[in-house]
C-alpha cells in the first residue's frame, strides 16, 4: 500500500505520466494523494520484478560457477604405468614401443 510522503494518508491513486517524464517512468511510477494533492514517485512493480529476476540470475550464475570450480580436477597421473603396460600387452606392443607400428611377421618356410 502506498502512503503519501507529505501527509501520511493512504488514500492515493496512480497519476498520469507527463510526456517529459517518459524516461523516468521506466523505473518509477507517479502517484497522487487524494487528500493533499501531493504528487510523488515510487519504484514501479516492473522495475522491482526486473531487479529480482536479474539478482536471481546472478545468484544462480555464481552458484553454478562455484559448483563447477569445486568439482575435482582430473588427475594428470590417471594413466598409470601399469594401465599403460596392460594396454600395451593387449596390443602386443612393449611399453617402450608405444605409438610405433609393429614389425611385419617374417614368412615361415614350409616343409
């Protein structure tokens, strides 16, 4: 409920926006007291809604960034030598020969 800042009366109504006040009207809304005729401005409901949405979006973004930064980072030593050796044995390549092409098998003599 809006209260007149001049007389403290609660009997107020929305006032008309003058053409020179259109920029101010984006954030504030004009009201007029019916008792003392004082005209005053209050923060509009639209501005409060936009501010609440913006603050909520910033809070969600900050929480998301905090959660992402708190996740464990991948261990650079994850591929241990034992895991690499077992993969090399599966591929029939020695651990020192990783990344090289295996030699071609020599033909056998038939008897």
